C-alpha cells in the first residue's frame, strides 16, 4: 500500500496494473464530474463537449 501520491493521475495504473481494472471503479459511488475550460494535454475531445483519456470518458468541456 501507499504506492501513490494524492493528486496524481492514476489512469495508467488503474487500467494496466490494477488486478481489478476499471470494474471496481464502475461500481463506486460517483461524487462529482470533471469540468474543463480547455482540453488538457493528453486528453481528447469527442462527441461535442465530452473529454476522454485513454478512451474513457473523464469529463466535459464548458464554453
């Protein structure tokens, strides 16, 4: 345990190193939605204003 520092992007670890993958997170209680002013580096925009990283929806763009 204690492998990660708070605030770091854990997408790669969750998708590629976690023994449970994304399945456990899909069952977790959603407590918020990420909202971006611009598409961050390493992210992509698809379907109007939806922001993706590693083909996973992560939030929305507002303009």
